[in-house]
């Protein structure tokens, strides 16, 4: 027999935070804790990953942009190392915590889509053992943050659909702008969402000011990075162009989907 779930409260309400945390199955907390523990206990065995050395160098030269990534992950790292140092353990804690939070977020997303405890536990397990999560949770980079932004944006979208509530576009714009300041690939998700709004009943939200305000907020957040790009001759565009020409091997859509399945884990 299906148990009824109380309706979602608006973002920031007591139901959104304390009530939702209290409803998380114990098994989900255990999975999240084990994921964090496994990453922290094994991080010293692998040493510092070469990308982390590059990130540390960038953190010593804070700016609104860099050749191959936006500034948010670097600003977070600069603040973290100022407080806790740049040891191997210190660098490993942040991505490990990110992986654990991702487990909790996927469980919450499963609940928002109508799943009950068994679905939430299955979602947490599938996330916790996904190869891409195990890899990106093992070293600091913008990529573990990128996963968090994608899931958070989808979660807000589901909330708006469930509640038929357009005010969520402000939160969506806030996280979308921060996500772009972390990694520009969030633009793929934002483009897909924009198309979905036009092609589905969500287009009624366009008659309200909220999606436009959210888009304006996202643009304002990413504007300093765009100004930096302009003043430096759009170096990221040059970097992406060179990567496509000399680094990335194009294998077609089917191999891409196959690799995506391996990243998530074929059993999932």
C-alpha cells in the first residue's frame, strides 16, 4: 500500500528543510556517510591529483576567469585552503562531502518524483556506487560541484512543476548563474530547460515576471566572467576550439551513450 506524502512546501519553509531532513530514511544517511568515509579514508593513498596542483596555483591568483574554467571553484578552494591548509587530506574532504551531499540530493529528487522509501534508498545506492561519483568525489575540481548544480537545478524544476509555482525561477536563476560560474557546461541544461518551457505547459510561466527575473539574475551573476573573457580575448573559446581539434576524439552518439552508461554504472 502506498503511503501518502505531504505536499512540498515552498523553498525555505520548515517543511523544505527540517521536515524534509527528518523524513530521510536512515539507510540513505548511512549510504551518504559511507561514501564520504570511503573517500576520506582512501584519499591519502592516491596523493594529489595533477589537476589539484593546477587549481591550487589558480587559487593563488584569484580572478574572474581562467583560460579553461570560470572562477567559482577556485574561489571556494582559496577560502577552504586559507582555513584548513592544502594537505592531501584537506583537499580530499571537500569533494568527499560533495559526493555525500549528492547522495542525499538524489534521494530527495526521487521523493519529489513520487518515490517512497524504497525508491529513495535505491536512488541513494545507485548514486553512491556510480563510477563517475566515486571518481569525481576523490579529488577536488569543478566537476563534483557541477554534479551538485545539475541535480539542484532539476530539483527546483520538479518543485515548480509539482506546485505549478513560477516563483521558483528566481532560485533557478540564482543556481543557474552560480553553476555557470563553476562550469560552463551547465549551459546545456539551461538550454534544454528553456526549450522544455516553450514546448510544454510550463510556457504559461512566461506570462509572469518570474522566469524573466530568474534569467536576468543568472546573467548578472555571470556578467563579471563575461567581461573578463572579453578583456582577455575570449581565451576559453580558443581553448575549447583547440581541445576539439587536438584533444577530444569524436566517436559518434552511440559510443557516447555507451560511455555515459559506464560512468553511471550499467546496473543502474
